C-alpha cells in the first residue's frame, strides 16, 4: 500500500506537468500566429492586447513554481524516480522560459512596429514640406535693376532661413531612424530606404536653392558692374573736358606746382586702381560663366580702350608739371649748398694739428666735423643727379659743375687734416705706454732682488703665493708689451719724424722684460724646494704620533672576563687592523717623499735618513704586536662559547627529567589528549637537543686536541656530565608515553558510546512528534522525512555502530584492565538500537494509511484549476479584444473588423462545452466534502458571472462597429473635399507669385501691387476654410493627407510679405525720386556705395563701414588714433543711429544722405540766389566762377547740362552759361 501511494503521487505530478506544458504550447502557438499590425493605431491596440496576455501568464507561472517544488519533494521521498522527476521538471522549466522569451519577443516586436510607423508618419510630413518649399525655390524670376535684385535676394534668403529652421526636424528624424537601425530593427532596410529618400529630396532642395542663389548673385553682380562702369565713364568724361580746356589756372609758385602734380598723380593712381578692380571683377564674372558674359566683355573693352587713351594724356600732363616743379626745386637747393660749402672750407683748411696740446680733443672734434661733411653727401649727390636729369630733359643749363668742384675740394682737405691728427694722437699714446711699462719693470726688479727666507711651512706657502701673483701680473704685462710693439711698428711704417727714438725705447723695454722673466723663474724654483722640505717633516711627525697611539692599544693585557667582553674586544681589534691597512698608503707616501728629497737636497740629508729609519722600525713593531693580540683573543672566544653552550644543554636536560618523573595522568579524554600532545612536543624537543649535545661535545673535543689549551680539565668534566644525562631522560619519556596511551583508548570508547546513545534518543523523540498532517502535501512531506530517517538509520548502523564494535573488540583482545565494563556498556547500547528500528517501521505504516483519501481530492483540484484557468484566460482575451475602442483609419479597415467579429461568433459553441465540463467537476469536488482548492481562486459562481458578462460585451461591440462604419464614410468624403480645395489654393499661390514682377513705371507697379495685395487678403478666407477642414480631419485622426495646412499658411504669408515689401520699396523709390536736390543718378550712387561696403548683403553697416562709406562719398572725416574722439562722425551717428545699436540700416543711410544733399536748398529761388552770388550779380556764370565753390566733378556736370547764355537782344556769350534755365529745368518743382 505504501508503494502504491508513492507511485500515485509521482504519476499525478507527471500528468499535471504534461497538462501545464500543453497550456504553454498553446500560448506559444497563439503568440506565433499573432497579427503584427498594419498601421500606427492597430499596433497600439495590439500592445494593449499583449499587456492583458502577460497578466494571464501570472497564474500559469505560479503553477510552474508549485510543480517545481513538488518535483524536488518527490525526489527526496522517491530516490528511484529522481531522474524522471528532474527531467520532467527541467522540461517544464524550459517550456516556461521559452514561453516567457516568446512573450518578450512579441512585446519587443510590437514596440519596434510602433516606432516604425511613428517614423513613417514623421517622414511623410517632411516630404510634404519639401514639396511645398521646392516650388518657390525653383522659380526662374530675375530683376532688371539693383533694387529688384535686392528684393529677390532678400526673399530667397528668407527661404534659406526657413530651410535652416527645419534642419532640427530633419536631424530628429535622422537620429530616430539611426537609433532604430543601430538597435537592429527588423524593418531596417525600409527605414534606411526612407532615410535615403528624404536625404535625396533634401539634397535636391539644397541644390535648387543654391542654383537659384547663384543666379540671383550673378544678377546682383551684373547690376553692380553696370553701376561701376557708369561711374568710371562719368569720371573719364570730366577729365577729358579738363584736358581739352586751355584754362588750367596759375602755377607760378613751387607749392602750387607740387600740389597740382601730386593731385594729378593721386587721381591717376586711384582711377587706375578702380579700373583694375573693375577689370578683375569683369574677368571673374566671365570666368565664372556669367549668363551675361558677352555684354560684360563688350562694355569692359570699351572702358579699357577709353581709359588707355585718357591715361596717356594724363601722364603727359603730369610729366610737364613735374619738370617745372623739379627745376624750381633744383635752383633753390643749389643756392643752399653753395652757401654751406663756403662756411665749411675755412675749418677744413686750418693747421691745428701742428700744436700737440690737447691733440686727442682736437682729433675727436675733427671726427665730428668729418661726420657732418659726409652726412651731406647724399644731399649733394641728389642735387647733382637732379641737375643732370634736367639737362638731359633740356630743362636747364649745367650750373651744377661749380658745386661739384667745391664739394670735392672740401672732402680732400677734411681727409688730410684727419690723417695728420690721427698720427699725432698715436705717437702721444706710445710715449705714455712706454713710461708706464718702465715704471712697472723697476718695481719688479726690486722685488726679485730681495732674498726672503722661509722659517716654517706657513711662511713658505705665503712666499709662494706672493710670487704667483707676480707671475700673473707678468702675463698681463706681456700683452701690453705686444700692443706697444705693434704701435711702434705702425708709427715707424707711417714715416714719423722721430723714428730712431721710438726704436730705442722699444728695444730697451723688451730687454728689461726678458731679464725680469728669468729672475722670476729662478726664484720660483727655490721657493718650491723650501715648501716641499717643510711639508715632509710635518707629515713625518703626524705619522709617528699616530703609531704611538696604536702601540698603546696593542700592548694591552686585557683579554676579556666573559663571552660578551671577548666579543667586544675582538670587534675593536678588527677595527684596528682595518685602520692599519687603510694607513698603508699614507706611510708609503711619506717614504716616497723622503726618497725624492734625498735626490734633490744636499743639506740635512743625514738627519732625514735617521728620522726615516726610526719611523720604519716603529711601524713594523706595531704590525707584529697587532697580529699576536688577535690570536690570543681568538682562543679566549672559543673556550667561553663552549662553556656557555654546555651549561645551557645540561640545565635543559635536568629540567625535563624532573617533569617526566612526576608522570601526570588525565581524568578525561580531553585532558589525556592534551597530555599526549605535550608529550609529542617534548619528544621533538628532545631529538633537537640530543643533536645539540653531540655538537657541543664535538666542539669540546676539538679544543682538547690543541696542545696550548689552558682549560682541558674543565672541558673534559663537562663532556662526561652531558653524556650521562641524555640516556636517562630518554627512558623516562618512553615509560610516561605507555601509561597515557592506555588511558586514552578506554576514554575514547566511553565517549563514542555516549554520542550514539544521544543520537538514538533524538530520533525516538522525532518519531513521537511527527504523527499527523493537515493535507496531502503535509502527508507527502512526512513520508519524505520518514524515507530520509530510514536512510539515515541504515547509514548510521554501517558507520558508527560498526566503528564502536571494532573498538570494543580491540580493547578486549588487548586485555585492557577495564574489559568487563566495556562489554556491559556495548550490550546495553545494541538493545536500544533494536528498539529504535521497530518504532521507525511502525510510524511509516501509519502515515501511508492516512494519505490515500486525500490523493483523489488533489487530482480533482488540479484538473479543475487547469480547465478553469484556460477558460478564464479565453474569456479575458475575448473581453479585452471586444473592449478595444473601435477606431480605424479607413473604410476598408472597419469592414475587415466586421468580418473578424462574425468569425468570432461562430466559435462560441466550443466555449459553451468547456463551461459545462467545469460544472461537472465542481459537483464531484463538493461530493468529497474537502476544503477549497489551493491551486486557483476561480469558483463556478465567478465563471458564471464572467460568461454572462461576455454576452453583454458582444452586443456592445456590434453597436460600436456600426457607429465606426458611419464615421469612416463621413471622413472619406471630408478628405476628398480638403484635397480639392488645397490643390486649387496652392496653384493660385504659384500663379500669383509669378505675376509679381517689375514692369512699367513706378506708379503703375505700385497700383498693380496694391490690387494684388487686396486679392491676397481676400484669399485669406479660402485659407481659413482649408485650415478648418484640416482641423476637422486632425480631430477625426485622419493624418494621411497630401497637403499640410502649416505649409499652405507659410506660403500665403510669404506671398503677403513679398507684396508688402515690394509696395514699401516702390513707395520709398517714388519718395526719394521726388525729393528736391537729389537726382536719380545721385540716389543710384548712394545705393551702389552702400552695397559696396555691405559685402554680405545683410542690410546693415557697422559704424566702421559707415565711416568708410562716407569717405567714399567725398565726406571729409579727419584720421584719428584708436580711442580718440571723433566729434564730426559722432554728429553723423546721432542722425542715423541715435540709440547706438551698433549698425546703420539702408533706409536710415539713404534718408540721411538725402537730407545732407538738400539741407541748404529750400526752394528754386535760394538755388538761383546762390548761383547769382557766385556770378557776382551777372545774368550768366563762367567756369571760373563755379570753381570758387564747386568741385571739378560738379563744375563739369553743370557745364555739360547748362545751355550757353543768350541775352535778351539775342547775343551769345561763349564763356557764359545760363544758370536760370538750368535751375528751372532741374529744380522747378
């Protein structure tokens, strides 16, 4: 019966495990067949459905854990089925982990699909925006003037800003796509393809913008080129008129000639630079393949030809003016040079060098004079060269020859005087040097003639140092003597008047110097010999004193009283021997010095040899005494070491022999084990000391073998005592060890018997307490514990009981003195063991009888839990699917949902049969009258409520499907209406933009622009209608549309802003055109200058560029240092930038210049009064009158636009101009 119960439990586990694996397999199949989703909304719905699926896995996971614990429990109670149980457990665990992996993969796939559809939505929005902006960027519109071109460039730059504003959106999409690809998204090829498409479309947009920008830049460059050409031609017209005129003013003064020539040269250079810049500009345009390169080349060639002819005429005029100015300059410089040479000649011709008084100061003064004369060399050569050039050009006669002759005469006299002064200065320097050197020679000769004698080593050293100072000074004087010889040679070669006297002084000084050198060398050798002798005697005294000190140490009779004292004396002696060895070189040095002095010195040689023999004798004596003392100290050390070692070993043997003789015995097992360990340590120590005793005895015998030993009796006695004590201690140790081993065996038997009895008592208590269980699991646990107990009893009998029986037999066989007590204790122990085995078997039978009724209820619980969990999961999945909000993105999607719902209704019959089977299982469980199931929280009542609620949800689902179908039909119609209106609106924007072009007069352009603005404002209502439709579509979540309301609104706003800017520009042009005193040419010049300094076309000039612009328009602004105030420029800034923003706009700049041009002109009467004042009341005005107040360009302009004056009688005046008619025609309004 017990075996049948165990087999039933194992079989139930296998059945439950197979059912659980079947459920897991169904879940895996459901995951494998799941819908991956077709759009953003369907993927979001599938994610919510998957979250419910994960919640359903929780009970299944708990069941897997319970089965795993059951398998481990059954493995303990059924060792024979352990392999099958563990294999089933591992298969179940692997299936569960596989299901969890599929679940996680499904979750990740849905998350990837969600990201993929989000990516596609963002990409579609960007493609719509690119399509909208691309139409505006690809326009081929060009302007015919500078203002129109600037407007187009500004509008194109706004499009650039809009493109750059969208760059973060592109980057976000790129990063999103890259993240998806780098994470290994399954749709990576589609994502990469979409990203590549977006990049290509964006690159095409960039290329279109760059192409359009290149075209607009070329148009702007063409307009700037035309303005520069017009300015160059106007300037050349003014200069041609000037050259053709006979009246060029009065040029009598040199200043007027120079100014006129410089002005003309500056004008040629400036204009030539401008023409070169214009040519470079045109060549660059042609090289860049400008669309108007033929026009540019023809216009450039015409200007270059005209400039070449005009430049030749201007250079000829400049040459004529230069010759006149050079002639006046030559005569003035010639007069100044004649006067200066006349002043300098008397100084150069005097003969002050003949008087040698203050000859050096005279020489330096003449050097200054000579530098002044040579400093004017370039000036004189310049005047002569200028005169020669004028003669070659036939502009003057040859008056420069007189100046050239006088100049050469002045140079010759100056050089001659300088040479003679230099010669007198050198001879004076030679005489002074000779006197100084002779004085030093006298002092040296006196010093060397003195015969000082040294008295000791210190005085000999002082005399030697004093002589070395003299030799150092002689080396320095030798260089001075060479300088004097060189100077004397120079004087002799120059042919001075006292050559014999100079030679005599030089030879006398050289002879005396050689004599001083010879005396110095002899005196030096004598001093060195004296110093060496005194040094030898001092070294000899020092070494003898050191030897006497060491002799006192080696003659000592102290050889130590104990071992420590002898060791210290030996250390001191070793140091002494080291000092003797180290001192050998010093001794040898003294001997070598004595040998050297014996060879060189004749005086005192016997005294030196006597001192040296005594010194050698003392040194040899010191070495012999040191060797004898070292030998005696060694013998004393050997004897004392032997005695100390022998006494130490003898004391240890005596101590241990006393301890062993006591023979302690242990009263318990622990005490006896401690004494055995102590005995083992004593045996190890004894073995080591036995070896040490042998070594000590051998050391004593070595000492006895030496004949000169003084302690033979003491050593022999000590050896005999050690040999007697060692065998005696060995016998005592062996006897003590035998007693301890007998006591240890008996105590060990008693200890093991106590342990076995204690263990048996514990197991008997365990069998009495483990009797009842509350449920099947508890009884299975008790049976498993009983199996464990039986296995433990068997193991204990084989190991512990057999071990104690063997120990009993050994003690009895060895006839232990406690043999009877040992046998009685063993018999009692075996009787108690048999009683324990009988109690264990009875307890097992009792547990098997109580387990069988609970097993049947357990099987019903497991089956009900399995079926109920599956039914509940199916109901929850259905409820979740039916509870999903019905929201589709198209009409086809809602109709597909309706088909799926009909298929679901046809599958309800199978679910009804599963529910009926659960009702039958519940009736069987209630008939057994057992507690509720521990495997599930589901009851029949809960399942009935779920089944009833499912019918209500099905009805609600059918109603939602009908509503969603009606909504999708409405959205489809609204989407078609939006696309039709948006397409028509976009076509109107493109058509209107192409109509905004500059044609006709300014007034007609302004009127046409205003009409278009009204039309644009009217179309705002249509845009509002389209935006309303777009909002409705967004509210309805219809996102897949072709047009973007934001893009349409941006394009309308750009069109409206373009019209506003164009209207403002036209009104400004008309206002400027109607301003009195400002012509259209002047206005065009203002604009051209502004654009020239606004290189980046920002519409703003910095204060620095504004200052340069004013100077380019001939406004005088003085040059100041950095940081210095500019009152006049600050006044201009107060007008154009009062708030000091740091920049000047084109509008402020234009109004400022218009005010400056017309600020003094209030009416045509005032202009007429101004011309009348210049004409001094005449009815006509001449060029000379206008030159008093106007620039040459302004004079040329007035002369070319004024008619010749005709008086009331009809008579004309050739030099007179009609300024009244000119004013009425230009300033009549």
